[in-house]
């Protein structure tokens, strides 16, 4: 968990809460980065009888979000309360931007309003798509956002700043599936760090890559494969002096190194090009070219080396030659858009940065629902009216 040593001395315009599949980020609109960040999971314990007959306790971490939907609101409420207490912020005098994925149902949105209004007592609330916020950082007003999140992949077309949620879609293949597969492959190995998830993410970010052609890459790998000592980052738990065992371990390590370029195929095995083209086909014809000309990608998985190039390659293969295609990253670092060693922007904070931009817009107040305007019965009764109003107001922000 990361948090400031001292509370903020300036009164925030609003609180920003971004609940992602991997991380939970909370901050204020006065700062470009979150002031508190923790894993989106809760530590729990399982009790079991050990071989010695004694009672043992094994910790495990339960995700608070499943495929884009929050399942543990108590955890969310606790984190926000602790943040407000530490920062000495009064909820009844403060607005909040609360992100939700497009997978969230109306019941999920109603639950969010209940927790934020009834339990936490915020003055006013703006619930908004995290993928849409990521798109805002691009500076574009028309295009399509493809957010490869930790729990789901979201695709939203946007015209003149208006997110066309009726045409938006998502699928349940994401960074989580890649990370899980990576964990199962490296589980037989031990690392200098005892924190396997952190080491797994380090391997994924620094050592894994996406080849332009996975079949050619595998052929090249097999052709050049030799029995070599295990890579430094793959050391077997048990060691033995027997030659045939040692040879097996070396081969095992070599085979496991294939995951460095094969792991992303889990995502690319989905026909994402068809999903995108089907989505674009639903928008008005005069805007379809602009969709392909402004494709924005975001999410931690999109930062893998070679991901953007492979994404473009797959799109070009299936689109007509006359289609003008342009793919860019969401810009989560406003001051330093490209600071990584591979010249790939860090898009992990894109939704949070989009919320900062949103809160500073002069028309932001039009997106807020105030406490005195809210009642559970009216919320359920006016769902369609409320959604239509929000979308129209949101379009003012990017078009003005």
C-alpha cells in the first residue's frame, strides 16, 4: 500500500476512486497521481490440519472484483473511510468520481450509489466508465478505446466525446488470464523474492514479449534450442548432482522460457478484430473511418513489448487496404508521455489521470448526482432518463 506521509493541506475538488482488477487507487483531483494504492484483494486465512496433527493456518488473497464487477463492497468502503480519515476530508462536503466497468449492471450501479451516499455520506457522485476515462487522456474526441484490463477487455466507441455505451462490448479474456497462465508455468521455480505475484509481474513486464508471428517465433526458437543452464530468473526448488536429473531440469527451464513469447497468445486467440469491426459497423457510417483512425489501447497488458505492433498487424491483415489505421496508447503520464526504456507509455494510471482531467473541466458539475437528488426508488425508476442525460453531458466535456 502506498500513501502520503502527511495529509493534503489543500481542499480537494473531488475524491477519485479507481477500482481496477489488479489495483485499487484513491486520490484527489488536486494531484496527478493517486495518494493511496493497494492490491484489489483481501487477505484471508484457511485453517487446516497439518501432518503433525496440529492446526495450521494458510493465508490466501481473495479478489474484491470478479470480471469487472465489485463483489466485496466492505473492502471498498473500508479503504475509502481510511483515506478520508487520513486526509482529514469530510465526505458530506466532497464530490467523488467512482469508476466502474461496462460490465457493471444497473444493480451494481445502484449498490455503488447506496454505499457512497448512504454509508459514506458523499455530497455528490459521478459514476463513470474507467475505459472512457482512459480515452480522455488521448486528447481525442472521436475514436474507439480498447482497454485490456486485469479482469476484462472493454471496447467502447466514442463520437464527439459521447461514449456510445449501447454499442460498447467486453469479453472475459484479460490480463488476469495471462498472469494466471504465467503463474502456473513458473510455480515450480523459486525466486529471490518471496512474493510470487510481484515476481510474476516483473517477468511479464520485463521479459515477456509479443511476437509479430507466433508460429515463426516458435519455429525459430526450436531451431536454436540447445540444452543450456537455466536462466537466472528460473531456478529449480530442488537441486541434485545426478547428471540425468540436472539435464532434465535444464530442459524444463528451457521449455519454460517459451512462455516469454507464447503467454500473450491467450489474448490474441480471441478474434478481437471481428469484435472491433462489428462494433464499428454499428456506429453511423460517416464516423466509421474516424474509429479506425483513432484506436486507443490501454491497460497493463497493452504495455507488453510488441503488443501494439502485433495488434496493428492483426488489424491490417483483416481490414480493407483502403482503411486508414492508427493505434496509439492512452497517455497516463501527462508530463512524460513516453518514459519507459522501450518507449512504451505507462498506461496503468490512464483511468485515474482521465478522472483528474474530468474533474478540472468547467462542465464537470453537470455529471454529478447530488445527495438531495438521490433516492433508491427514483434511481430505479429513472434509469433510462439518468443514463441518457449523463451521456449527453459527458459529450460536452470532450467536444467543447
